[in-house]
């Protein structure tokens, strides 16, 4: 089953730009046919010289072959240039399309929070596994060119002496048989290599992220010792994988030597009695080297395909099985997604898969459900693999209202928002928006209907403007208004760069309070029906927090919207219209 999925994935890649693949095969065939033409010319020239030793004319017979050699060299030069150009284009299309679809799969994932928390591992898979998964499709055109040449070569050799040709391919055929038998070992070796690479990369990412904590806690030695042990394990895995691959190549080289020995033994007697001309012997020698290269490339394609299966499976783990249908398709294509159910006890309904956009001609979420007047959530549950989570949460929210969710640390307050936004897997009995049952959470709980400032919100390594707009077409006037509502306008205006001030990676150039207010300003750029805020004032002083909550309440009244605020802050509680306490896991 897994192999069929992988084979389907490779076919989709080829179909992205099929004319590029066909053109590359044609050019590679011309490149490798160059050797066949040259070898044939050498054979005819040598046979002509052998006839010349017997007193026959030579020059008038061989000059056309030299012209043919020159023309063949020119065709090869042009073919190599064309093939190089097409290979670069194909590599770009394959890698770019697959990375786009991986990102689409990630955004549909039920475990988006886990992927965000392990961004280093996700990046490694995008950076390393995407090229590895695509490599067989890139290599197949070269192998196809080799195979076309091989058919020509085998046909020529069979016409000269079919018996010797059959003996010639016996050792190489045994090599191919053995390589196929050890294909499981190839996959296993590759998987160990990639898993250790993941482990080393994740540890390095953790060390870099927590470098200040490591320094202040004087934990440098144990951390470095741990990293050194992981690197040693990774080195052993890489060496093991490399030795295995080199052993395969050495086996083929030995088989090639055996072919030469068999051929020399077979033709020695024939050459003595004159029944095997010198030119025919030369063509066997010349073809043998190229045929050996062809066998090596076929074996490389086979082994790289087995490695690519491992990379494809790792990518599939990242985007999740149900989102894997799009892998290998053109980056602009979006396959239809069927609903997916989440098995839970109590007969709760599943959450349907969400498309990225509404199909053309259909109503948007707000057009379909209207601006919020009442939201009713019944028996919302979100259970993690370790058993933690929330169970049977019920609440109602009305337009113009600020609802605050309070409770102990790790009681599951953030899980409520994460579940509604599809960041974590969840189930529910019923969710009503203005009395109308919500069929697809993921098309409703997103901008412009809903705006949020989550605890895990991230700042890009860019300017203030870029972090506010996220590439959307939003004017500077709107950005300044949002900053004013977030109590940050005055500070940004005092900075020399203004909206062009760099924030650094995840806001490292900003203080904790500035970072939090910038994230709030991003949320306040929208005028949705519903706001979600997760501990969004924890880094602010009391006076700033009070101003910000006042601005938020004014916005709610102005837009007739509503807000759900997760916080244990007394300032937020005092401003809230209602308070809902979330007990541990319920």
C-alpha cells in the first residue's frame, strides 16, 4: 500500500511538467547515443585499417567517418547544454511544488501546534527530504537515456556475436538481482541515517533557542556532552549508510571486471583463427565501459528510489496521512478534501476537513452565518495522546460581550481556542452560530470572521509593517490605527524606522510587552465578529493593560462584536461581562 502511494506520488511529479520530462529523455538519449556513434565509427575505421594491411585502400573509405564524428560531437555539445537547462527547470518545479503542498498540508494538519513546536524538524524535512523524495524523478530521464543507448549497444553486440553478449551480461544481471534482494536493507539504513539527522538537528535547535538559559545556569558542559554523543551516533549511522552504498558500487565494479575476463577468454580463440575482427573486439571493449555505467545508474535509481520512499514517508508523517493526496501535484492545485471524522466516545460528530478558500460562487462564512449575535458551544472536547485535555466544555457568548475564561495553570483554557481553530484535534456535539449549526469550523473560525491573538503567536524576522500585514494589502493608515488601539503607536513613531523598524527573529529586538502589543495590533487590524485572546496582556503593566482592555471593549461595542479572553488577570476579570472558570481537564 505504501509503495503504491509512493509510485502515485512519483507519477504526479512527472505530470507537473511532462514536456520537460520528455524533452530531457530525448536530450539524454542523444547524449548517450554519442558513444554508440563514436564506437561504431571506431569499429569501421579499425576494420578499414585491418583491410588496408591486406593491400586495400583506406583513406577514401574512412574520411566520411571523421565527418560523422565531428557532427556527432556538435550534437552532443548542444544536447548537454539543453539537458542542463531542462534539468534545472525540472528540479525547480518539483521541489517548489512539493514544498508548497507540504505547507498546505501543514495548515490542514490536526496537530499544527506540535508541528510549530518542532519547527526545526519540519524545516529539516522541507530542506532535505523534499529533494530526496524528488530525486528519482530527476534521475529517471538520465537512466532512460542510458537505457536507449543500452538497447542500441545490445543490438549491435548481438549482431556481432550473440553468444559472447549473453555471457557478458550474466555477472551484471546477477548484480541487479542481488540489489533487489537487499532493498529492505537499503530502506532500513536510510531511515536510521535520517532519524539520527532529525535528532541532531532538533537538539541543535533546542540548544540555540535556550542558549541564554544554558549560560546563566552554567549547563554548558552537560549540554555539549549530550550533543557530542548525538553527533557520534549520527556519524556512525552516516558511515554505516555510506559503507553500504560503496559496497554496492564495488560489487558492480567487480562484476564488470569479470565481464572483461569472460569476454577475453571467449574471443581469444576466435581472434586467432581470424573469425573475430579487431574492430569487433574494440566495440566490445568500448561498449562494456558504458554498459557498466548504465548498470551503475540503474542500480543508483533503484537505491535512490528506496531512499526516496523513506523521505516520502517522513513528509507524509509531517503533513498527516489524510493531507497527503496533494503531495506531488502542482503548487497551484488544490484537490477536493472529504470530511474526516475524529473517533470519540459518546457519539460526538467529527470535524470536517477544511478547504483553503470558499469555492467560487459560494457564500463566505459571514454571508452564510451572518455577523455574530450568539455563539453556543456544546460538549467540546480535546484529548491529547497522554490523556490530558478538556472534556465536555459548554459555553455561550453574545454580541457586545467580553467573556473571560479563568482557571488553574494547565487546566485546558488554551486548548479550547486551539480546538476551535483546528490547531489540535477535537470533537464536539454541537456548535451554533446565531442558532445555525456550524458544519465546518475551519471556514468559520478564521479571518475576517474571527480574529485572534494566541499564546503561541509568532513574529517574523521582518519589519513592524510586515509583521502587521503578513503580506496582505493593508495601508499604513490602518497599521497606525491598529498600533494606536494596542497602545503602541507613540513608541513606534519615536523609532527612526517607524513601521520599517526590524523586529528580529520572533521579535528578539523588542521587549516582551512590545512584542505582545504588536501581536495585539495585528489582531486589531481586522474588524471581525469575534475576537479570541489568550493571555494577551501577561507582559503588560497594569496601566497599559487597562488602556488596552478599554480600547478592546470600545471596539466590541462599536462593531457589535464579542470577545473570549483567556486570563487570570484581575484587570481582565474586572472588565469582563461574564467569567467562566475551567476546572482541571473539564
